[in-house]
C-alpha cells in the first residue's frame, strides 16, 4: 500500500489509524487522499481489534522468532541479536513479549490468524530466514508496526534493518584475489533468502572487480550441503584449478560445516593446500582455531537498530535505519595459492 501511494509505511499508519495526536494533522490532504485511494484499490478493510490495540500503548514490544523454541542459548546465532534488542528496549522503557513459531504453527503457518498473537504488543520485531509473507503483509495493511531483522525488500511495506553483506562479501573476495587466487568457488544453500542473495551478489561483484571469472561453476548451490559437497567433489574442483572456497553463514551453518568436512576428508590442508573463507561468523561449536577468514556480523548493533526503528513506527514517526557495516576478519584459513606442480 505504501508503494502504491508513494509514501512511507509510517504515513500509511498515521492516515489509516486516524490519530488525533497532531501527527496526522501534519499530513497534507493530497497525501491523505492518495493513501485512502490506494487502500480502496487494494480492498483494505480496517481491523477493529487492531485499531483498539493501536490506540492504547502498553509499552510492550513483541519479538517473534520463526523457530520451535526461543533461541536463548548463548551459542545460538540469534542470541547476540536478542541481547541488542533487550538492551535497547530497556533503555527506551519497553518490556518484551517473546513469541515462537510453535505458538502459531511455525514458519509455514497459513490463515488470517497465524500471527494474531503478536497484536498483544504495540509492535513486533520478526527474525528468521523464512517468513509467512502473506501474514506479515496483513499486519502491515492493518497498520500494525512491524520490523523484520534482515533485508526484506520483497515484502512491500515491511520495514527492516540489515547488515551490508554485499560489501562485506566483496571485501573477502578482494582479500583472496590479493593473495593471488584466481579460481574461487562459493558454497551456499539452495534457497533465495535475501541474506544468501546478498552474499552471492557481493561474491560475484568481488570476482568481477578482480577481473576473475564468475560463471555458473563459481557458485555451488546445495540443497543438502553435507550430502552434495563430498571429498571427491572438492578434490575434483582443486584438480581443475580451484584454490579457494568461501561458504555462506546461515543459522544452521550447513554450508560451512560441509565445506570443512569435505576438505578434511579429502586430505587437504588449510591454508597450505586450499584457502577457505566464511561469509559471516562460524558456528559456536566450530569457533575454535583456526579462525576462519571472513567477516563478523554486528548482531548486537542490528538488534538495537531494529528496536529503534520499531519504536519510531509505534510512535507514528518517519524513520529508517541504514545498513550496518560488517567487520572484515583476516583469520587464519587463507594464504597464497600453492603453485601448480
């Protein structure tokens, strides 16, 4: 709706909620009419319950994780996000309400009430690799403040905060190219999550900037990394001239785990025989030495930025958060390529 009207989601929320606190009065009649016309063309029908909840702030922010249990283990990749969320919420006087996928049928839940529980809060922060798009868009259309932790440009009207994975991935490739590598392969999971797409884009941009080939063979998409990236396959790629591999980080760490296992089983040393890079931080159980070359994701800062944006939307304010830069990590798994024998 925001895109159709040519305005921000905060403006849509102010117009549709018809707030009487002075902020809606600052919106021009022309803009208000564009929003109302867009709402009518989309068949928007106000949700009375949502309006009642929106009218009475209770200083509660929701945090919804698309997992069966809430990721409170300090070794979970989401945990640093949550620390940033909690600290920023406390600093702003908000309490948190925690939701998980199990309370609504999981990430694949369908139906108009799949995410209805989050309306108990004034607004909700969502985190997860895969989300029910229709239900998030319904919340936004109802004027409920929503922020997704991670880029979600494909969901019109859904506000988000994210890390600059494109620039960070490009920097890792540039580092490998400077070491002398000319054949580099990216190992990633076989889905189209925005974080994976951004990493691949940065990887290919890095190859192009270094004058290297980024053809189909430069990216290995694996539905089952452990089953598809075998020691035999790694040996064949190395024999064909590949001297460095990079893997994406995900919440499962599947690509990085599979790459490490395949290289080890192939009897290859790192970085003596082949260099490895990780586009993100290693899983907690693989965080011991050698430290992988790659970049660190500022999860704590991302969590805090998400709360700032959500608090602004709850207040009906115009706001946005810039992409958060990742920090390059030199690590110990990359070195000059071995000269051909």
